[in-house]
């Protein structure tokens, strides 16, 4: 999937953001700018495995983002970076903000805006490879039973969009569903949303294996 000089862009919410250094975000492959989570871990493995490829890895996730927030910065933080590979993980805040502060994004609108975002990016960057990551929650912390059905609907939407746009679908929920058979949910994501170090490492490994660009 990757060629020399390719740009890989990780996009999303706090799970992707993960404390990234905003003041260094214009510098590709910058350790601080890649954050402390799966985006940094996957990038680090790629860069170590392909030192001659001159890959350019960026993280532009923003904590708290819903799909509408991501769409609002489509030009500055997606199209302008001209990624060859665009990885998106979005959706949990569209549910969390709905139950938490009545400011969520309903599933039909989530799908409509997500599709429009992908259409606009593809129109500007016809050769871009989409990597659409499955939104997920674990049954602990802030997550209630009310969340599960809605998150499942968002998972279905993302899988459908991956098919429509010839994207790669990364099954994070399925991955965590298997992981909780070996350790409790809080081991992987203490509040049910934000992964622990172990959770992020598992995400990076799954991202690399699913995309076929790494052997973490």
C-alpha cells in the first residue's frame, strides 16, 4: 500500500490526538506531534521498518471531535496535507456528547456527513487510500448499556462506507471484544473509551496488520 515519500495522516478525536504536541504538528514524524497512542506506535513501527522510504507521518486528531467537527476542518487538516493514506477514527463522541450533554450527532447525520467528507477528499485527492477505523467502546467506566446499540449502528456505517470507497476497514471493536476475553475491559480502556497503553499497543498492531503495511 505504501510507496516512497508517501504521507500517512491519522485523523480523529482524543483517541488519536492522545496528547500530541500542537506546536510541532507541521513537522512530519515528530515524536511529540504524533502523540502518545496508537498513531505514534503505528508510525514508529512503519518508520523503523521502512527507513529508506522517506515516509511522512502526521497526527491531526483533536480531542472531543465529532464527525461534524472533523468535517469543519476538512481543508486545513485533511486535504491540504495531501495524504496518500488517510486513517480516520471517529464516532464515539457523536454518541458520548449525545448522552452526556445533549450535543451528539444522530446516526443518519453521522453517515451523511462522513460520506460527504470522504467524497470531498476523494474529489481533491483521487488516489488517496482511506483507512476507516471502527469506533468502539468497552463495557466499563462511563459507558452505559444505552451506548452499545448506537455505537453498533456507527460501526455498521463505517464498515459500509469503507466498502463504498474501497477503503480498508480496521475492526477495533472486534479486536477489543476478543481482548476482554483475556483481561477485564478496564485493562484495555479505563473509562471504556480511552485506551490504556496496552489498548493503544493492541490498536497499533491491529492497524498495521489490517492495512498490510507492517508486521508489528
